[in-house]
């Protein structure tokens, strides 16, 4: 028996363990864009419910607004960074009671508002007035509805998901 | 020695991997954590008493209670108990020989369902328990205990003492998980007949499907009066008519000619899901009839289910920015459907007058007369599919108008067939409704 065998068995065991880890944690889902995946974490219940019942639900997923879309690299880099940040803050219980968007998120969301609504806001963007507000400074309720806390109504997830 | 080291190393690796995988699988099999809220009280399965559910969901329960007092009319419907027969006496003629010609009131809110079914004059000593199927939150427990057949085989008066609650939480929700479920076994059967299973429906689809527990076309099968939805061929109007023709079903025989008539119930679900623009856009019944509202800091789906026209801001305004424009469109659509519906009724009354006269002619051609009766049956069911549906066409305007157009066409054909059958061109007269001596006005 050669000394290669521990290495081969080790790599095989590692791959197997990783596979089981991916299956147990439903890791592949996090590469996608299903809003139910973001809502795997119950701290997102209220955000999810508010979005579900507001008008943007028909047209957008969480990732459409909350991740950068200028290119696929930026998209996945930020997705990874943002996801790991959430894992750490959830595991260490360091997330705030009232979760608010930080400045970085604000910029990403703003760019995404413009990405879809560029025709509508073109005249503002090229206008003489300085453009230094966020869309939602005025359009408060478009994405997550009017402010308020939403109870997740039940203890089930999407049927078939 | 080296040989042993290799074996030991491999053993350790396998052991570590096995332990790690074991731990992961153990974690996978942990019960899912409680989501959303901690219930104050445990709700038993099929709990009929909505006030108990209300301890956990005070906002939803408080708004549900409003369905009892909310009696606001809209232009064509709403929740006020007015008589359709007084408002439109043509319907006394159209339903001649059937209890609907005696008592046909606009339905009120869910909170009055049980009281109103107990009060209707359409119920007699021979009426079956089936007529309670959509009137009480006691039903899911009773269906579970008696089965659909056992429930429907009982008499209305027999089961009455067991029905203490009006429509409530248990009619749509599963205790414990609170998820939306199909509770009416007839809906379960009707879906199965089409190869469908509600358990595969998404949450948004369920927010419309639970309404189909009741807001559908149905009939009763056999002596046991088993509640059945005529959906085996599909839920479109032609498919439902084909279904009834195939089994030779009729609700009543029209007096005089003995036409085998069909009565449409309240096919809201069939109308809305037949490719309406809102349905195609992914809108559910609950989006408009149970809008997401805010009370203080809390947001929840209003359970004060009523016409969105009574509170259009949260109902329509969630998607449509110009609510006044939307209300104007609704008014236009409904006025057009109403006008088309009255035109169909006039055609039906003319057809009925011609058929009645033709049937009394001694040498009437029986084959042509029979064709006229079939045309009348099909025309009137189409008309009723729109008339009995609670939205004056708004749930699916194009579909409603196309059904009425075909109903008018068939009604005029029925009249012409009657003329041919009786060899009497004078029966081609139109506007017979307006020349009737007087239509008996029923007591409201």
C-alpha cells in the first residue's frame, strides 16, 4: 500500500463531506435569486412579507435591487461578500433589531432604480438641479409598502419550494 | 511499521468524515424552527370557533368581524341584501318554476352567511345539508367526521343544530401552520378530476384557490345530493355546458315547454381564472378583496372581505397609481356588461314567449321544438354564468361580454326555431317583455 492512499481517501472524504454540507444547508440555492432563499433567515420575515404584498413583487426579486448589476463579476463578488456578512452577523447575533440599509446598499439600490426606470428619470438625471437624493426619500413605500411590521403569517414556506 | 501508519491515517480520515457527515445529517433532521410569531394559544385542528384563532391573530379577526356589519351597496352588488327580482323583474320570468323566482337576494358578508341561509325561502323540508356547505366554519370538522357523503346525505334541518358558527378561519386555514388549504372535499375532488393537486400550488395561487372552496359553479349529484363541481372537462363555460349535457343534468324544468334548465351559481373563480388580465398578471382574489393594510405599526391582510370599490385606495392603489381613473374604468366596464346582460335577458324573454306559445300549438314540429329548448337551455345558462357571477363582468370583462354575445345569439336562434316549429311567423315579435300585462313583483 503506497503513501498516496491517505491523500486519495482524504480528498474523497473531503468532497463527500462538502457535498453533504451543500445538501444540508441547501447551498446551491444561494447561487440563485429566489426571494424565498433570502427569507430562509427569519430576520428577513418582515422585509419579505412587505415586499410580497407590495407592487414590485410582480417584477422584482430581492437581488434585482439589492445586488449590483453592472457586470456578472461585481454581482457575484458582492453576493458572496454580502452573504458572508449576513452569515457572520446572524451566527454571532450582531445584527440590529431594526435592520436598515447601509450606505453601500443605498448606492446599489439607487443604481438599480435607475437601471429599470431610466426612461422615467432621465430628465432628472440630466437636469440642471443637483441629483443628490435617493429615489425612496420620496417614494417611501414602493418596494416594501408603507412602513410597518409584517408578521410572517404562518409557519410554512412557499408550497413546492 | 509504515504500513500501519497508512492504515491508521486512512482510518482517522474516514472516522472524521463519518462524524462530520453524521452531525450534518443530524442537523438536517432537526424540526424546523417556529417562524413569524409565537402563538398565544394552541388552536385544535378544524377549530370552528374563530374567536379562539382571534387570540393569536387579533387584527385579522377584528376585520373578519366587520363582514357582518358591512352592508354597503355598490352600483350592481356590494353587501346590501336587496332583491334581484325587484331590481330586475325579468328574472322572475327567467327563473319561472324554480325557487329563485320567489327569493333571490344579494348575498351579504361572510359574517351573515349562516343567518342568511337559515332565513332563505328557497330552503324546504326536503332540502339537504349540502346547502350548508359554504355557510359555516363548523364544516371542515364535520366533513372530517362524516365524510362528504355522510354530510350531504343528511337533511338541512337534521344538521342545523351542529352548525353554530358562520364562515370563519377554519374554512381556509390549517390550524397550527396557518397555511391556506382546500377544506371543501368537493373542490379537492374537482381538482383531482382534472389531474390537479392543490398541494403543488404556490402561495399566490392558493390566495385565489381557497376562494374556490365556495365561489364556483356546482350542482348536486343523486339522492344524497353530493356537492360536485362540473369541472371534469375544464372550467370554461363551453366545457361546463358540455359536462352537463353529457350527463343530462338539469336543475329544473321550465313550466309549459318543460325545458331542462340549468342554474348557474356564483362562478367567480371560473370567470376570473379564464385568462382575465388581472389573473394573467399574477393577481389573486386576496390582493384586491383582502388588501394589505396597516393598523398602527402592524401590517396584515384585511379579512373584511368586500367589494374593492368600497375601499379602492389599498385595493387598487397598490398597483395602480391613479385610483380615480381605475374607478372610472370599472364603472364603464360594468355599465357595458350590464347593458349587454339586459339585452340578453330581453332576447331570452322573447325566446321563452315564443317557445311557450309554440309548445301549445297542436301540430308543432317536435324535433324543431326540441332544438329550440336546447338553445334556450344553453343561452340562459350562459347568461346566468355572467348574471350570477358577482362582479358585473369586471372579473373578466372580455370573457363576460363574449359569453353574453353568444347567449343573445343562442336565445334569438331559440326563438327562430320555435317559430319554425310552430309555423307561426308572428312569434318573431321582439320586445315581448315590455308588452307583458304585468310581471308579478315578488315580496323582497
